[in-house]
């Protein structure tokens, strides 16, 4: 794949005329309802990039909702959550829709508005089909209720369901590094996706357990004398988290922090005008981890969340931190993350790294 595809200014983004107004408004409403944190951050993008971000995230979010149902966002599981068979059927349908997007036949009518908008993004960025397809692989893992024996297996899942979204956004935004360092930009984007997903996993232990899922790797649980079965039992007890589970969550968040730190370097690699939105999204998610820490690393007692006012505060702080010279200039020397060899392998598999 030619690295020059993404090493471009966001000024070349799809224009409002290309993204049909009705389709775009539907994407906007979908994101505003289902992804409030991202929607707030997206408003900080330049207009054309904001439109493509809505189209991209709407496609990703509708895929997630098709598999897990409409998540109320309060830690509860919908009474009408789909069965495994229904989830797998939904993934199969999404694969057909994705194939239609890449054939240039996204469909007609309101039901395919998001697909049409996403197709415009695909056409403009030359995004490899393997990238959104990998996201659907992650949805299939969720449908199967797959558990993870090792950190490496969990990283594979985090890459599928979260790092792919960051990589797709990087395809939209472009970057300002020399082509020789293109893979490095993608690694830093993957770091942010992994960090956010690890934060999600830590926050949602209780909700996931009520779905019969445990994302905490056996390798980590065993260190603290736990197992997936023990986590499921603990989550159903109605009691606060045990000291052992709290230690697991603390270690998970520490690993997330290492990826946030690596990702912070990558934000400066993005074109001017992109930093504030991405840094805001990163700060908001990091703060969720801080709230969980303040709750004594207990993900069972109550769900860690931020108020709208708190999110606005972190958006403001992200702006102020972006005024530092170091936050606006990419490093002259190559940067490194805590899982570069593994993430580089995955990036190569989806065609976004050399």
C-alpha cells in the first residue's frame, strides 16, 4: 500500500455537497444519540473532517448496535438484548453491507443513509476494506462471547473493535510526518484505540458479566487468584468488588495509561486543526479511568462516568494543554509504544503499515 495515501492535509476531505445533506444529518443524529463523548469531541474538527468523522463513526456505531442492541449507557443490559444467533446473523448482514459499500453500491433509501455516507469516505481515502472488516471480526468475537487467555489475545480483540476505528480516523485526517514514518503514526493511533478499549473493559466489568462475558485475560486474573468464572460469580453477588478484582482493574488501567502516553505523542503528528478534538477524546476517556480509581477500582458498585459539565471541562483543559509548543510539534526521533511489535503486525494485516 502506498503510504502517501494518508500523508495529506484534511483540506482534501469530502465536501458537504458530496455527503448528501439528508444522509449527513442522519449520521449526526445517530452519533449525537449513541456516542455522546465522541460527538462532543467531533465538534472541534474542521467542518469537512467533522462530516467524514460523523459518517465513519455512524457506520461503526450502527455495527455495534446491530450486534449488542441499543445500549442505554448506564451499565444495564437491555431486556431485549439479541441472542448469539441473532448477533451472528447481524454480523453476516453487516458484512454484506460492507461489501456493497466497497462495490460502490451502498443501497437506496433512509435505511442505507449511513452506508452511503461511509462509502464517500472510503472512496476519498482509499481505505483498505480489511480495516472495517476487522471491526466486524471484533463484533463476531463479542457475539461468540469469546474469552481471552492471554494479554496478546486481548490485544487482538482491542485492535479489532477499537484500534481499527482510530486507524480509520487517521485515514480521514491524514498526518504531517514523512512517508517513511507513516507506520509510526498508525501505531500511535492504534495505541489510543487500545487505551480506550482497556478503559471500557475496566469500567464495564459488571455490565459485561451480566451479558455472560469476561474480557479480563486469564493471564491477568490468575496472577491475582481469580478466574473468569469467579468474576461472573462476583459480579452477580451484588457485593462490592473483592480486593483481588480491584488489583486486576488497577493493573488494567495502568496498562491503558501506558498506551495513552504513547498516543499523546501521536497527536502532534496529525495535521493542524485535528489536535484539539483527538486530545479531548483522549482526556475524557482517561478521566473515566481516574473516576474508577477514585471509586477504589470497583467496577461493580457503580459505573464510572463523567457529567456533561465535567466533559466540557476536560475539553477546555485539552485546549490549554495543546498550547504548549511540545504538544504542537512532532518528535524528531521515532516514538515507541508498549506493544509496538504486536500492533505493527496487526496494522500490516489490515494494510495500513509497511
